[in-house]
């Protein structure tokens, strides 16, 4: 064998100092097993562990089991399908997926795509599609909502290939893979590179293309289904969440970050299938170790049920004849890098280098041809073994289950790509490789059809097509499939929950305080209240939300099993089975995953929910921007609240807590409406409009609103300001000059935390004989989008295009325009092109790192305090 001796690295063997004594212990335990009482055997083992711990022997059982299947042959259920037909269908889908990618790259070399991942996962998908993945039945009751399936993103071509056989996609559609813009010109539908609900809104349910986001999202979707059930909003007890992910994907922190949540919550409605093809994009996942062993340790240690699906049925006879354990010992000493080499080589090589390691192995291979050795399947390519693993997972109770499925990347691609380091990037095959591929899977293609990459679809009345559709019919219909509407919810009148904000009468409060009060009132609404989902990442007390603990409780799948130390307090901590708040601990990634589950419930479950996730704004788009982007792709509907926002509002916290960029980043997401309100009345109008957009008009968008923790006088919302608040700005007031003739004028734009400084600056300027028009900007990004849209309409030659909204607003004022924000200069700079012609425009922002100091010191340091604003305005007038 070419591999190095890895025993010393993997600690696979220990020296036996007393073989005779060991034999006696082994014999005693085997006698116990021979009695057939496996539970007694488990009890003895557990008792020995307790005894060892009691005597402080530093030992724990190894969490790794032998490199064999978890389900013995005699415990496999009978395969319920037509095995030959399913194998033929899987081969056809492999071919059409390969043809789709290769054909696209033959014609357009720049399109990319992946063949090898689906080649390894095809059988894993097909067993799910034919026997386990239940679809939602339209018009059905709650128990017919179906399962949730997260698909390995690089395997998307295979899902398209199945949809083609099902009649959901045409040959023309497949011919336009990764050509979404030009496809309509040919009467085709462009197929997105990966699962993207935004691009294919009736097809894909979950975006998984950003590695790691799919796994954590699947966990929180499974938990949210429990939340819906426990709160008696929707019965999800019979439904499963299935996730097919790659072993390389498990390197992502997000993939691993919520494993203990799944086990702690006993999410037995969750099944992960990890496609262990042992290879990442560039080479082996754990070349010097074994990824299946590593994952088994990780998942067992995290409390999951682990099913190892390692070897196919062809190995059963070898294991049965192996009375000395030679195979298990050989596997224990073979690292993944070597296993990858075995996958890339032929039967002759494997006979010599694997079975030729010792006489015991060589005897096992006697009588087998090189071709038979080459055809020995790994477990993830054997439909019978896969079914047994899925069946066990689907019926396991009390734990989430992970199936570690051993496969070959590029399975069946032979010398063109099977198991090769370069296989992930393989997009083209020469004629010889295509013929070899056809022969490998016994495809009904002529040489010409194979070399021309012709798609193949059996006749509609063929047995294969009838079987394909019959299996899906029994499981409820086609998958994946996304639904986009649900029942509309009634939004309460704004005065029922926010009169205190609209008519604030200069009462002092922060916008965070105003939001929490609105939220508490919304939760009391009889119709909407139960659908509201408050979400925090362990900061509820920081944001003044402790009063909600008693009002609606914190969701816990086991209720509250303890008496909190503050039980006598008005704001005592309360957990409950029907609790409404999702408090995720110190995990922004977990909180946004919960928010996404709630924000897409209208589509996934047909039940509209209204999530409000409040967090330190710096820990949103900067820390979990990828997850927010994926939520946008999934067409989420809900509110994100970036609290303690701005570079200077948070005072002493310093660099990593002070946010100067989230509003800018939020504006880059097209279906995110970002607002930075300065006043409680503005906030109320924005929340009201957001609820109507999402719950009544059912628009696929979400709102990002920044909130401050600074208390100041809150004015009444000016009459006729509502439209301006929603569109991005309105004229707050004019401060006339206190002296001189008032001919000098300046316009001040302010938003969020800096509006108080703008107001002070206006008074200072008025005292200096300068009249000031003050505009409250609630959304720089909405103003910018509006301006861009008007500009594009003009360039396109459209008639009667009105001026941008900000242009119209500023036409009511005179003089230079000074814009001040608590964010980087680029935010107010985004509207420069739409400032009325001839008006000088100067922006003040907070570029750079934050600092720890008082608000006053910070605002002076960044040049956004009242004195700085007034000084800049005076200088602008000198040159105006």
C-alpha cells in the first residue's frame, strides 16, 4: 500500500500488556451478547463507565465506531421500490445533468457549473424523491404542508434534470442553464446557478449556495416548526426537515454552530444527509485523516443520532467471509487521501494496493474480477442501503439524525473525473469520456447522441416515466416547489398602538423605547398579536424589553423547570412552552436564522408571521450580512431593528460596537427598505407602512430600521409628513433668522442620531442671521433609489417623468445643502446627483473606527456635532 503508516497519528492501536486477561474480558462480554439481551450489555457498559468516573480514571469511550455501516444487513428493511427502474432513472438524471453543464460550457466557456457533486449525490437525492420527501398538498389541511428539503447547492443541475423528466422544465430550459437574462429571448426559462428563490420564485424554497447558511437555517426551520406547533398556530408534528449537505461544507462555522441546539431541543423532525465524497473544491477534505470519523465524533458529542452509510451491498459478502476482521482493520488504517486515490483508480490498482496489503485481504478478493472490484459501491451509491438509512432516520425519536454517506465525487466519470483532485471544476468531457460514461450507466444513447450531449427523456407512457410520477404522486406532488401567498392579516390602526409616538408632545424617550412600547401594544392585538415573533440575541434587558417576559413569555420547548431568582420582580424571567419571544442566546447567526424561518413562514408553511429581530446594529449587516443576503434571496418578510445605531450614539462602548455602515450596506439589498428615523412618530409611520406592505399587499421585501438609545424630546409628527417619511424625507420646519434681513439661507439634512445636533445647529445659525430649512431624512437609500429610477426613466426616453423626490423637496428651500449623519460619508453622498442644480452640497459623516468616549466628545471628534454643522454651513455660504 502506498499510504504511510497512520497508526501513530490516529492512535488506532494501543499496546496490550496482558493479552490473556484481555481475552478473558472479551469472552465474558461476548457471552453476555450471546444471551441476546443487548439492553443488559448496554447497562453493563454504562455501569463500568460510571465506576471508572467514580474512581477518577480519566477515560471516556471513543465516539468513533468501526468504519462500517451502522445498520446491519439483518436489520435492513425490505426495499419497497422497483430497484432496477430507480437505478435507471438515476442514471438518466446523471446524464441530463452532465449534458446540461457540459453543453453550456461547450457553447459558452465562461458559464461554469458543476458535474461531480451531483454525480456523487444523485442516489441520495433519488431515494429521498422516490420514498421520503413529502410535498405540500395545495388546499390540504395543516398536516399536508409537506417536508422542507435543503439541497446541496452544487447539485442543482441534478434537480433540474429531474424536473425535466417530470415535465416541469423543457429541453429548451435546460439548454439555457445559467443564462437567465438571455433565455426569454428564446422562449426559455433561465435556470439559476444554485437554489435561488429570488430568481426562481415558484421552484426553489431555500437558498443554500452560500456554504454553511443552509445547515444552520435547516436547524432553525425545524425548531420554528416546533414553535408553531407548541403555540398551537400550526400542527407540524408529522413533518420533517431534510438537508443534503457536503462534507467540505462542514468546515464552515455556521454549519456546526447550532448542533447542540438541535439536540437540546430534541429535534427529531430534522435529518441531515452529509454527502461524504471526501473532497472539497481543490482536493481531499481530510486527506490525512477520515472526515466520517471526525463528523461522527462531532455529532455524537453534540447529542445527535449518527447513522454511518459507508459500504454498499456488494461488500456484504466480503464482510460475511471476513472472519478475522481484516477489512475493518484495513479501513481503520486508510486515510481519506488514499481512499480518494482508490476512487480515481481502476480495479487492478485497487486489487494490488488495497486487497494486496496482506494475505487475509487477498483471499477475500479471490474469485473477483478487476471489473467487479472496480464496481464495488460505496454506501451512498446503493439505493437499498440508502433507503435503510433514511428509514431509520425518519423513524428515530428524541434526537436529530445525521446520515454520513460515503460516496465518490464524480461517480461514474471514470478517467475524466472520478475521485480526481480537479473533479470539482470539471465541466467538459471529450468524446471518449462521454462514451465511457454512457457505457458505465448503460444509457440508451447512440454514440452520436452521447458525443453531442443530447438530452434524453423516455416516452411519457414508458414504465420509467409512469413510475417516476407515481412515486411523487404518492408523496404529494413535485419538489422543490415554492408557494408565494397566504391569507392576508389585518393590520391594526396606527392609533391603537402608536398614538403616544405620533403625538409625543415633546416627551423625552429614545426611539428604542418607543419601538418596545409599540411592540408591546402590537402583541396585545387579538388578530395580529399571536403572529408577532419578537427575537433577541440575549439583549432583551438592554433594549428595555424585560416587561415582555411576563406579558408573552420566552419560548422553551420544555417550559420552565426552575424558579427564577427574580420571581418576585415585576420584570421576572419567564420561560414557557407557549412563549412568544425567541431569545437565542449570544448568537446573532442563530437569531437571524430564527428570523428567516419566521419571515418566510408565509411561503414555507402558508402561515404569515411577523418577526421583529432587534440587535446591536453593528452585529447585523457586518457580522451576519451573508445570512441577511440569503434571507433576501428567500424573499423574507419582517423587520430587522438595528438598535444603539450610529457611530456616536453608543458612547463608551467603542470601536467594535459603534455602527457607521449598516445603513449603507442595507441599501445594497434591493428588497430591503432601510430607514434611519430620528423621531418616534417617524418610526410609527414606518412600522405601519411595513406591516401593510408585507401582510396586506404581501410584497416580498423586508424593513431595516435603526434605533437609538439616546433620550431626547420627541415632537409631534408634522401634518402631511407621512408620505415624506415613507419616501425618504420631509421638511421638518423652518427656523428664521433672528437678525439681519434673513436673505442668507441654508438647508440642513439630518437623520437618526444626528438630528438633535442639526436642530441645535439651526438655532445657532438663526442667531447668526441665517435662515434654516430643516429636512428630516428617514431613508437615504430610498431617496437614492428613487433618484436613480427617475434618471433611468429619463435616459430611456420616457415622457412626463417627474423630478426625483429629494429634488422636489429641496426645491422648497434655498441656499447650500448640508447633510449630516451618524454614518459614513458615502451614505449621504448617494443622493448627490439629485440635489437641485446650482446648490452646493456638503456631506458630514463618521468615517473611520469608533472610539470610547461621551456622545458629545465623539460627535465633536467626527465633526457631526452642532458646532461643526453650523461652521460648515457658514463656510458654504461664503462661497455660495
